[in-house]
């Protein structure tokens, strides 16, 4: 049986993607709460100011301005520790560069690498990882 995702964090700089992925997460029926951030540093600041917050999964875009997905992972691990997310980080990308996948897999907290767009099937797969 697929588990419920209590809290998901969505970090993506594209407004269109944000709206589309929010609908996908809501329609999946598997996600209780979605926290949305356009900029990774805003998401990081939220995690820093709310250490009691338990995030089950972070859907993290790789290519973003100001702070990309990899920089977010490095900063979050440094500032919050390796267990800054309760279970998993899922990298979202349009990149076809195999180096991005290899780099993502080098982080213990990254459990999946999804080529955009995010679908209900992806959400189900991620929920099974929890």
C-alpha cells in the first residue's frame, strides 16, 4: 500500500511548473500539505527557522537562479545536518546531462531523479520510498 506524504516541499523557479506540480500533488490524493518555494534560499530559510518542521519529501529543481538545487543540498546539509529532510529529496530536471544524475546520486538524501514534468505516477513512486 502506498504511504501518505504528510508534508512535501516543492522548490522550482518556474511559476507554470509550480502550478502544474501543485495540481499533480493534490490530485494524487497522497499529499496532505505542500509548501511551495520559487527560490531555494527561501526554502532553506524556512527550514532553518522551523527546525520542528518534518518534511517527508522535497521535490527540488536542479537549474534555478540565485541558488541551484545542488547548492541548496550543500547549504542545507551544512546548516541543518544530513537529516534536514525526514526521508527523501527528489531532483527534478529537464537536463539530459548524465553528470547531473551522477552528482545527484552522490547525496545520500537524494532518492530519486525525475525528468520533468512531474506526474501522478512519479508521486506514487516517491510515496513508496517513504
